[in-house]
C-alpha cells in the first residue's frame, strides 16, 4: 500500500490563475525619491521594480493580476496601460525596439486595481482582494522581493499547492541573528527536500525564541479560507493585521484536525528557497540588485563589469 503522502501526490486541486500584489505602502525608506513617485516604480536597471514582479506571476501561469494600491499610486496603473501618444511617436521614428518595450508592460496580463484605504497591514491588504479572488486559491507577491527568473520559486509553490491543497509559503534560511526581522516558521519534513509542513508561525520573534532560522519571504499561495480568518484577526505587532497570524491559525487548525477529516483551509506547506533573491525594500540591497542584474545583462554587462572592476580597484 502506498503511503498517505504518495496518495496525496495523485490528487488534483483547482488551477491557480490569480495573483495579488500589495502595493499601497508609502516607501518612506526611499524618501525623498518616493515623495511623488511610488516606490514600486523605482527603476531596477531599466524597468520599474513592479514589472519584474508581474512578469514573475505571468511566468508561473497567473494571467489575472490584482494590485492593491493607495493614494498617489496612479503611475502604477499608467505603467501597465497603453500610452498611445508615446507609441505613435516611437512608431513614426521607426524605433521598433523601444516601441516593443513600451508595449510589453501593457500586454503582460489582465490587470485590476483596488485601493486599500486605511494602511492596516499586509493581512488587511490581502483581505481587500477577497471580492476579486472569490473561492479559488490565489498567489500573493510582495513587491520588495524580486526573485531571479532563473530560479522559478512561484511556479514551484503553485505546483505544490495544486497537488497538496491548502496554503504554501516561501521560506529561506537566514542568519539566526537576523530572524527577528522576519516571520519565522516551525516545520517538519515531508518526502521532498525543498518542501516542509508548517506547524507554527511567529511574526518577528526574538532570536532566542525563534523556532528555526527559516524566514518567510514575500511569496504566498493561499487557500481562500484565509479570508474568513483575516476578518476575525485582531491587529497584532505594529497595530496591523498580520497575514502571518492568519496563516498560523490555519496551521494550528490543521494540526488540531490531524488524523480526522482535516481542516477546511487545509495544511500549510513551505517551499525552502535557495535561489537568487533581491530585496529592493532596503536601500543597500536595492543598489546591489541593480549592480547584479546590470552585470548579468548581455547588452550592458561586459562594459559595466569592466568599469566596475576599475572603479573598485581605484577605491581600494
């Protein structure tokens, strides 16, 4: 007889097609640059950071994207919309290359927008997506985390969720001394080296109290049962509604139901990510992300690397 884990591998769950991208933050760490420009529109080489995130969702097969915005975020909508005047000007000049780049962002996905209103945390931003998402599982991508397209994290998470059901979170090993900056997961192994079952979650624990060094990074694939829990979740750390708290309740409910029919929201699994991730929410990491990505570009890399070597040599 096959094990229960092997039996689960044969199950099929609803296909995921919707992605939610919270983008209502003020970007205060990048002031004054973000006084009038959304932080999501800050360029990473020659594309705004938010475009990388939408491209990642599309690469994972998610063609319907809902952006949770706020005041002063209109440039996000403009970027993913058509700009007929600019396109006509480029067409008249015969600049087919730049015309294709301008049109690329408006052709990526079916884009939708809703305003969060009060900035009440990530959990509240996700809850704003409930009318659009409905009763289907969906992905959440945070714009501060850029995942290198050569390391398809979201596609792997979608694969796990469609097989196992429930919710799936992205985890990454960090220095234990830094775990207080993240949500942290307690886990137990499964039959796959990069997949774990989450038994508990703690938001930004003290290092001495952290159950592991596995930090939650900004990718989630969620069962719609999370909406009911978020509606009942009281504000936590920082006076905000924390998504981590809702996921902890889902994991707790599944643990309590173990051996029975299971909880309505299913289990919470984690995919341990060991690939390339760029944190554009931190000024230093933002600059490092630009340098790394520029160095790897075929059109920019060779000349830029030569200049960078020369500059570093001169400064040492």
